C-alpha cells in the first residue's frame, strides 16, 4: 500500500510543505522484518530433541569416551569408544566393538557386538572368541555416562558400566 506523507524540506519556511514523498508500507515492513530474527523458526520437534523430558537441555554423547566396567576388583578401563551420529566404535587391547546408540534426552541405549581376539578373557561369565551381543542402558550426566550392560542370552549377569568423556570429535 502506498501512502503520501508531507515532509518539510530543510529550507522550508513556516508551515509550507517543501515536498511530498511517497512511502511504501510493504517495503518498510519487509525492512523491519529483516532486522528482527524470526523466533518461531524452531519447530516443536527440534525443541524436544534438544531438551530432555524435564525440559532441561540434554547432554550430547558425541565424542571420545574411556569405557570402564565394574569387576570383582573395582572399576577397570577396558576400551576407548568413539560415538557420533548414532554410531558406536570401540577397541581395547584384545577386543573391538561395533554398534549403535540411541539418545532420548539424558537416556542412552547402546547396542554393540563385541569380538575378542588374542588373549581371551571372561566377560559376562563366558570366555569365548566368538561375537557377543551387548546392550547397555545408561544415563548421561555432564561428561559421564553411567549404566548397566547385559549380554544377550546370559541371564542374571548385569555389569555396571561407566564412560568418561576424554575428547570431542569436532
């Protein structure tokens, strides 16, 4: 919409209008809109993705992690894990793990296949060179992930696991 406004020129005297300038309201509103960021661009899904169930921003599990398992003699460092975009890769001196993870707020579920090689050791009550399916259900707390791991097909042998962040993958 175009309206006309009376504008006094710098040299105009008294109440005489010096010029009449057209003002285009659509151009004016577009210019104002360009200066103000759109607060409604984030969808509700994106907000939920960033926040946990209690409305707090969830911690990211992307990064490099020291993996520990609790055994009869306390916590033992067993591997270094790399987690990014739902992919989990880890290795220790005598095993490697490949799998995935799903994060929901501060809840984390890791599903991996562990393959031992070289010097075998007992894990989850078994000493085997074959592949073992393991699922861990964890909570993310700052730069720590704490939970319980369970091997597929082995009942009543849950093992506490703890991951400590040691680096980023940026």
